[in-house]
């Protein structure tokens, strides 16, 4: 069973989606002929309005990763091996990497690699990202890096997709087990 313990997020200039102005701003980013995208946006806004979501902090990505990874590393429960519960900390982002300065990209990568030394099998660290493909054979890559302690890291392409997730093509990933729907 999956339990989400907390959700945090940041954006350099967050849009307040609970306001009419914020919703209109997001709608203005969708071209008039893109009716399916407009419908997806409105469905997402409706879902967000009905959910209890935390506010998105106004903070750049590097500062957010630095603060949250530092807090994660200082978390005393990381060394708690008495529990059978596995608590995975996931850092996720989509379509932001290309907009970050190279120095911030390098800093975030270094921060993730440094923090991974604290990962354990019961408290793994994951980095899930949907970004421009390194390979030009696909539009977008969805990648997962998972650290479970020591040098034990897996980094896999788990799917390729359209930049706006109009289609997603999963890739066979040996360590990832997905329940089949019947």
C-alpha cells in the first residue's frame, strides 16, 4: 500500500491556481486550437481545486533541492532500521531542466549524488524526471534514479513521451514491477 507522507513544491514564479487570475493565466498558455490540452488543463485545475494541496513555494530549483536534501539527510529516521516500513523520498521535476543555468544543473546533480550516500534499503532516495530527451529519437524521457544504499543505484529510462504527455510509451524496467489491471 502506498502512503504519501508529505508533498512539497517550488517554482521560481508560482501561479496561484485558486484564483481566477491564476487559472486564466495558465489557460492563456494554451493555443486556441489545442482543445484537448485545454480540456486536460481544466480537468487538472478541477482536480487541484478539490484536493488538499500544499502551496508551491517561490524558490529556485537549486535552493529548493539544497534545503530539502539537507533536511532529508538530517532526518533521524534514516538510521531507524527497526521498522519494516520502506519510506522512499522522491524528488521530481518535469520540463524545468533546460531552463536552469548549467551551474544549477551541476549543483543539483551533485546534491543528489551527495545525499544518495545516506540512502538505505528502508529509506531509499529517488529522482524522477520528465525532461527533454538526451536522445533525439524520442521527444521526452521519463527517467528514474533510485539509490538504496552504498553504491547501489539504478538509473533507467522508464518511458518516453510526448512533451505534454499526450502519449506515453513505457519501457521495460527490470526493477520496476507494475501490477497488471484486469
